[in-house]
């Protein structure tokens, strides 16, 4: 396969690969880094992956593996910013945007559980395929999904039903 075909693949599939990485990380810049690293790895082995399983599954797996190991690197703790963000003002009605709340909840999950949630509900992959990508058994995938959903449901329940005030009145 030629460099032209690689370029066409990158141009055609980069947005989907970037969305996949963003769903895993919740961070646009990190998603871009992971996508770029996955594409670099694919480029190095382009002729082999095109004839084997195809380039997109290879790149997605490379992104996933990078995501699962990126926190082990020293640079994870380093997040330079030019200006610290201002405190977010509370909504006048006291309602939290559901999308932001879900991203916040997903960010609390361990990497493996979050990867399972993204692969299962965004990528719509069966447990056997998720297990292959993660290098574990299908039952482990189901356990990760169970614990992740349990944690998300518990967190949602506490945000929707605040604790009663002293004296029994909310």
C-alpha cells in the first residue's frame, strides 16, 4: 500500500478516530495526541496492517492502548495553562447541564471501566470484541461494565436526590 492510500485514510477517518479518543479522555488535546500517536504507529506498519485486519481497527486499538497507559507517564501530572480558568458561575435555576454532568461522571471511572463504556455504548461493540481489544475475557468486560454502571447510577442518584437537611426537611 502506498503513501497516497495512507494519506487518504488519515483524511477520511481522522475525525472519527479523534472523536473516539476524545470520548476516552474527555480532553481535546490529549485526544489529539493519542490519535496522532496511533496514526504514527499505523504508518510504520502500514503495509502489514492493511493486509491483515485493516487500518482502522489497528489505529483504534493503538489509541485505546495509549489511553490505558498514558497516566503511567510522568507527563500526566503536568498540565500547564496560560491562565487558570475562572470559577464557573452557578446556573440561576440550579440545574446542571446533563452533558457536562455525564462527562464529569465518566471522568471518575477507572480507565478500564471508561474504555468499556465508550467501546460498548459509543462504538457499539460486542463484549467479545471489547475483550479482544482490552486483552481480557468477555466476563471481565461485563464486570467492568457492571461496576461502571453501578457507580454512574449511584452518582446520578446522589445528584438528583440531595441529602435532607437537619430536621427532616429538604
